[in-house]
DNA sequence: CGCGCAGTTGATTAGGTTCAAGGGATGTGG
DNA sequence: CCACATCCCTTGAACCTAATCAACTGCGCG
């Protein structure tokens, strides 16, 4: 056993990953040749995080590109009042830490594990060298950053909306698109976040989320299954109500 | 004269710009050699916009990288309620349109001129070719996108803050950092936006901006000079109040 | 000089926060 | 497998802030 919390695959060339997850299934490396991929794999360090554990903090130097191998993480900032404002969520194959990769600037936000999470860390220097040789990777990162800008813009749009119903509905639809499974007419959404988490995404209190969710249930638009599942019964009307 | 609203410098190799503004004073081209710069200049198309005029709309294909030569522009989305939510402002030397450059995707937001504005437009195809030859430009764009992500994150943080005072103060400080001029103890800020513009930045109504601004004046923290200037008298206390 | 837009100010209202208490689910250890 | 503890969620009531609606002011401009 290589320890409980941190498994370093450096010597083995990360055989555990190679042919497995972190690498070919990661979009930004999808274009690499076998031989190049082996080089990358040799640099990867594995690290596991418990639910709720911090990965980096705003202001930290975090000299890695972190790829999510398993689990789910979030980036967030603290509002002036001290509430946690979620900025984004990142699942398998997504990466964070790109900012410090380039300029060596400190982190612009906090990052924590939502669930038990395994990351693949690529040290900054190694990655920069890789980038220079493979401009196609740079291109993919550029694209990813552009879509990230797009997502943040949508979040700004959501938070700019006064109405709490609209914000919550927009979030539900969004989560549905990302995590929903079709169930005949309906869409079953496994929520990655608690009520408080949802609240911290859309800038309201957890009580409001609770109330609005139950209101939507009473209006027959959704069904609440336990605390972590929502069945969207009428996406069309839900969209209209936003 | 080459027309009132659109000046195409293609034939002349954009002599007007060369040695003048759009090019060497634009950060992303700062590393180009004279000869390479001449190539870029030959591709540039000038276009002028009146105050309030749309540059592109959400969903448009806008196959240009647009560099601000003179003036000021904003990107924005419409909230679900129909209010205009400003996403960002871009002044001389800044660029927009990077998203469609790569993937050819439609615009994720609207863009309009805040003041009379002159843009330098570089057609997408030409720019992509340029990027392939100059990975250093790609790198600069990557960096710019990263800072843009950072700004949007801060905006999300601001909008996630419930308190309207805090939001407005945060905006004032931000504008102060960007547009402020030191006046001894004080900081004079030329506002690039109307009250309504400020309101559309921080997701409140123009009435609220007006009230809060006057309250800050009465508390001796700021001085209002006409409608487009604010004198910040005590930045330290202002920060505390946020 | 007067028109029109931008900003201000006031009164009212509505919606969400806050504070407080009760109810369920989940998981752990006996 | 049940009992218990904890965490999370729900629900209620009061409050408060910012939106809304409406009228007024004043500045800039033709």
C-alpha cells in the first residue's frame, strides 16, 4: 500500500492510470500519441480528498494542473457577508488550477471536494514544458477556458435575476442538463449538492430553497425523492416559469 | 475620406494604425516583430460605433477578434426578468470575440458601445492562421482569458452578496482602481456608466443606486460631482463598510 | 428658452432573510 | 436489528430591505 491519502505513481509511470482513467479519458490529452502520453503519465501524482476537504484556498500558490479522476469538486468565494458563493463544479475529466499554470499567480478562488474525490496532479513546470511542445493542448485549454467564461457569464446572468424562483428553476434545469437521466416523460436529477449547496450556488438562503422547492412540488412541476433527487415532471412549463 | 462609419485600411496595410494605436499598443501583439506586425496590420478592418450601438448579439456569429481602438464597450446578458446584466467592460487595448475565434461558436453574450467607439476587427480565419504561427500570442490570449475568468468570478462574488450597499461599494472601489485618479488624499473616479448602468452592473435598480450613493455622501465617505464623477474621500472606511 | 432625459425622492408593497423550533433521514455502535 | 445521535431539511412568524410606482427636479442640449 502506498499510503491512505496520497498515492504517488511517479516510478511506475502511473500504470494505474495508463489505459485507465486519467489521461486518454481527459479531453485535453485526447490528442496525444501513446509515447507522449506515457511521458505525461510519468509526471502525474495522485491525491485523494475526503468530502468537504479543501484542495486549495484563494491566495494560495497551487503549482499543479489538477484533473478530477473520480468524484466532484467545487470552486467558491466568500461573499462580503461571509456566505459561500459557489462559482463552478467540476467532475470527472475536468480540470482546475489553470490560472497559476501560466502566470504563477495565486489562486483566485477556493476549491474543495464536494464528495470523496481523487485528483491527478501535474506539476506546473512539467506541464508548461508539455504545453510548449504541444500547441494543440494549449488550444484545447483555450477552448475549455472559453466555455468556462461562458458558464460564469450564465451564472452572473442568473445571480442578476432578482426573482428567487427564477434562479432556482434555472439551476434545476442546468443540473438536469448535466446530471439528469431520462425516465420516460420525466427527468430524474441526482443533486450533487445539499439544500445549502444549492442555496450557495444561486445566492439565497437554504430556507428559501426549501420553500421554493416545495412550492414547485405542490404545483406539480417536480417531485422530491429523498433529499438528493428531484424528478422534473414538466420541463416545458418549468422553463416557462423561470 | 473612406466613409463615415467604416474605414477599411486593407489596401494601405493600415498605415493609420501602424505606428499608431492598434497593434503595438495592444498587449497581445506586443511581442510581434515589425515584419509580422505588418502582416497583421494588413488584415485589420476599422469600424466605428455610436454610443449605445450594438456590436454583436447573443447567438450571432461574429467572425472577428475585435480590439478596442478608442472608446469603451460592454458585454451583457438579459436577465430572466428582462433587465440588462452587464458582464464586463472593455477599454482601449482590450479585445472581445475570442470565443468564436476558436470554435466558431455563436456569441455567448451581447456587446454594445458605451461611448463612441472605434474597433479594429481581425477576421477569424486570418487570426487563426496567425495563432498557429505564433504560439506566444496564444499564450497571451490564454492569460487574458484567465484574468477574465478571475473578473467574472469576482462579479459572481459581488452579485452573491445580498446587501446592496456592499455591492455598490465594491463596484465603486473597483471602478476607482481602474479609472480613479489620485487627488491628494482623495480618489477621483470618472464613472464610465450612468446610474442605470451602475445598477445593471450590480443587479439592483437605478433608484437604489441613487439612494445608496446619496447615503454614502451624507456619511461623508464620497462626494458626488455632477452625474459622472465621484470623489472617494475615505477609501479605508469605505472598504470596511463593504 | 423650453424640451427631454437622467437622476432624485417619497410612499407603498412584496419578497426573502432572519430567528426559532420541530421533523426526518442517515449512519454508527451496541 | 434497533436505539441513538447527528445532520439536514422543513415550517412558521416577524422583520426588513430593496423593488415598485409615481411624482418631481435639474441638468444638458437643440
